């Protein structure tokens, strides 16, 4: 096929064997289900109530029985031909399971009425049960399954119990006022109606199982200490087949093997980020510094008592023994050989995790830092596997942003280092091996970047706070041109001007111009190709282009005069998101948090590979995934789209996702770079963070993906970072991303940022999406604040991406 032909036409050619379509194929739907099963986490199973037996009788309680949430809203939403809720999943099983149907019929009717009234899946009210339904179910069975569901989405955050005045602000994705008021005390906790339903169930049934259809952290206290609730399965938002995946696990068609990638505290208020999350719409102070998630709960005095379920935790139907057979140290490159034996009665998988405890030294450290993990294959009873886990001393270095050891450097402080091996951050043992440094060691010398000016304090390992110097802050709206209004920067209007600039479909090439194919075939240089373009053409090329084909998130390119196609993008990460009107249904994959809970790089690679095949089959070249921001707070409305509170887990699994996507010659787009940990006022909120926390926590996953997977695209975030807009931040984009990490790919903005286009170009942000402001670039050139060379540097990165597709 001629180069870039797929991108020039609306009809697609199937990529499956024998001419079948791969998009939403049976193989992909099966992979989605199996991935969901691998990431579901069994939190509780007292009395071995699970797995349920074939032929069991069950009563299904909770509107979540039928009100199934496959994923979050916004860019994480996709159009599918069906979803399978828990009830449908159970009925799909060939195990002769009997369900108390009157109760299901009641929920179906109630939920459907709310849907017709405008409610979205997961945003419905819990209906009140009648005594007749409860007594009828009790007479039918002694086993109840309670389903709780939660929905959140792009552009708005969840609220806490003391944020009663916080409501979702105006945003891209619709949310009814009624839905916003469902949870009076915040949707982290059960609503009053849900509490009443759970009490009715626990009062009347001997065996109670809870299934949590959620996208992220929620309250676990209501079932943790409740002896009347024997079993809890965190089923997450499992994609289109999540209900079937959960049903298979409940009835023993598979063994849970997921592990938590977040710490589950007793109360929302126990997370250090909660108290100031909604303090201001204009800023967030990251005062907890590097002590995020388990780094906080395992380090800060008294915090460990606030944990219900620790990071890395997850039960199984079977049991395992493991032992460390060897620890090899070769020039500070460590390898642990761990033998894992299935000692139980069910086939299952186990995850071995390695943590390092560093000396507190001058900088202060988290008590444990994850440095390696590996998941076994499916082990039959009595079967064992030898796992090899490797890591380097540089993996647990700390960044010194104050110069206490070495300014602007990653350092290893002198003292003894301990290695902890286990199946969670708490379940394991310290190895009888101390790695000792007699003197401080500089691992990597860098230069100061992203220095905060308004962060007043930060947490220390002993629980006290270090006061920081507050200086004169940067004004992100400083401009060498007359500033644009919000209306001019935020919306669809500019796109109309730009869409008219060029014909969307390539015309017959004119021989006198060097064509992009000439560069691809090596008969012309990139420099000569760029030099023939006018300033006006370059300016238009550095902005996004209007949709073609099935796309609904725009694209870039569209210079038919030079043989440059219009390459379309598609949203992610939960699947290929395209125009509903086109009639193409795609595969909805499990949410990113669930995929992270698999701790399985090979599986995540397979999901990325399969998803990319659907992207390519629909004539789209760039998939806007994965999103890898940190779960700093349970209140972030977009946590379902992100991986973990821990950057190492996020980095490893996202790197696998990127490799899978790009194996199909589809560009992965790692987002949102960086510190996009809050959706409220996301385009104008300042993330105030220390350089150390930025580098060790919030940038680390991006760094790992860049160095391990070579992503072809990065998307910058909406927010401000220490007074500088992320999309205009030269320290971040050129200094850290390109110069320090060696990133060679293309950088794009998020859609309709408040950033000034010429400042984004100067920072190294190659393309402004969804459209650019070429007239502003020309004006900036005329005023001497932007050069043609700076535009050429950005354009070259975009053209280099085209050569990879």
C-alpha cells in the first residue's frame, strides 16, 4: 500500500486475518474481559465464601446490579455495541446459577426510569426497597451480592464530606444538576440510601458479598470492619465485559490476582491531600511533597494506623509460599531470584514486589520505595516458578533541590540500605543483606528546573513541615502581544478559520515542490523540504486541522501541496473514541486503574497492541493514550484514567502500553505532562510543588516511559506549574523532557489551552490542538519575539512523526 494511503480515505480496509475487521472483534472483547479479570482485586474473603458453587442461588442487591459503569466520562468514553452488567454476566455463565428475578426486575425498572429522566450510568439514585422484596429474597436464598457503582469524568472533581458547596463547574462533558446532588456527603462514601440498603441486606442474609464497580479510591471502612460482610471484590470499571469478568471470578472461573496500586485509608480525611484539594480554584499547594500514597502512610508517624488496605495488597482463592534464593550485586545492579510455589487448591498468580528502605540522611526519605515487581504465570496447585527481579541503585536515588548534599542532583546518601521483598508494601520480609555506602554518592547532576515561588511549606519524614521561601510569582498571562480573551482561546470558533485554509484531501501533487515522500525515501533532505515553505504555511502547519473520516478529535498535517496528509487523532485510553454518528462500535477496555492492578506488563502490552489495531483500521494515526498522572488525591475526577499513586508502577505499565501501541505503527501519546492532578478550573489552576516532589513523583513515570518505550508523542497539560503554564514551560518541555531525558518525538498541547501559541512554540510545544493561531505566530515574528527557525524546529518534529507512520 502506498505510504499514508489509509489516512486519505474514509472507508477502511479490515486488518484481520481473512478480511475480518479487528475493531470490536470477538478476540478483542475476550481480551478486554480477561484483562478485567486479571486486575480485579479480592479485598476480603472471610470464611472462604468465595468462590460460589455451580448451581448457587443468589439475590442481587444495589442499583449497580444493572446500572453498570464501563469507564469514566470524557476522553475515556467510547461507543460500544453493548455492555455487560453483573446480572447479565451471571446469566451468561453456564453454571445453572439461580437469581431472584423479582429483585432484578425492580432495579431494571427503576434504573431505566432514571435513564429516561436524563441520568447517566453510575449517576442514578439508589431506589428504596420494599419489605416484600427483601423478605422474598430472604426466602429464596441466604446469599446476597451487593453492587455499588461510581462514575466520574473529565472536567470535574469529586467532593469531600466537608465540601458541600463544591459542585461540578461548567465543562465539556454534560452533567445534570440532579446528578451533582446525589451524594450529600461526597461520593467517596456511601449515600444515605446506599447505607440503608446495605443495612437491610446484612440484617437479613448470612452470606454477603460486595462488588465495587468503581474507577478509583472509595471508602472501605463500611465493609472492612463489618463481620456481616464476608467478601469484597474490587471490580473497578471493567470495560464492556466487566460484568462477565466479575461473575466468572465470583463463581470460580478464574482466581483473583489483582493487587492494589493505591493505599486505601480509613477516611477520606486521612489522605494528606484532602484538606486543601478544594481550598482554591486558582491553585493547589502540594504540601505533602514526596509523601504521596504509601510513602505517606508507611513513613509519617501515626499514619500507618489509618490504613485499611495497603499498597500492593490483594487476596487469592489459593495460597503461595515464596523464598528468595539469591541476591546478586554486580556493580550496584541488583538481581533477586525468588521462587514462588502455589500451595493451595486453585490455579492462581502471585505478584512479588521489592522495596528499598534508604537512610534518612540530610534529605529525609520515604520508609519504602518500590523498585521492582513481577507477576508469575498461572501456577497450578503444587507448581512453582522462579522469578528474576532486577533493579539498579540509581532507581532509589533522591533528588536534592536544596543543596544539602549536592544541589540539583540525584544522590545516594551514605548509610545502610535495606531490601524488603513481599506481596504488598507490608506483607513480606527484610532481607538479611545490607547495602552500605561509606560516603554520599552523586548519581546524576542536573540543573534547577520548575522552582516554586508560592509553595509555603512541605512535609518532612518526621511529620513536621519545612517552611519554604516565598518569592515573587510568575504571571502566566504575561504576553509580548495583546493578550487573547478566554473566548478567543477556548472553543471551536478559531477552528473554522483554520479549516478553510487548505483543502482537507490531498490534491494532485505539483512536481516543482519537494514532497514529503521524497524525504521519506531519502531523495531530499528535511531541511530543503522545510525551506520551501512560507512563514504562513509553517504557522498553519503548527496548529491542529479539522476532522476527516470517523475522527472527532481533529488532527494535524494537511499540506496537500507538499504531499502531506491530514493525520487524525483519536481519544483514549479506554478504547478508540470516534464519532458516534459514523456507526462504528469499538472495544471498551478496562479503565487504567484496573489495568495497573494487573501488575502485568505483557497483558498491558497486548491491550495496547489490540487497541492500536482498531485505531489503525479506522484510518487514524495517533492514539491519545496513555494518561499517567499520579493519584495524588481520591478527589481527582479523572483518576480512573490514570494508573496509580506510585510512579514506578505507572511508568512500567505505561511503557508496556506504549510499546504495544507503537508495534502497530500507531503513535502513542503520553499525557498529561505534567501535574494534572485536579480537574476543577484545570486550565487556570496553579500546581505549586517542590522540584524534588515534581521529579521524584509527578515526572518520574513520564521519564520512565520516555527512556524505556520511546513514545512518539507527548501531550502537555492544561494546568499551570509553579506560575508557568505547562504548555508554555520551556524548563519542562525543552529542559527536562528533551535535553535531560533525550525525548525525540513530537509534543502537542491539550485541546484549546489558555496558552499563547507563540510562547508554546518557543517552549518546544510543536503543535497547538485542536487548532492553532497562525496569525499570532506571524505577528510574533513581525515583533521579533518568535523566529522562523523556532517554528522550523517544531515543524521538523511533526514531519518526523509522519515518517514513522
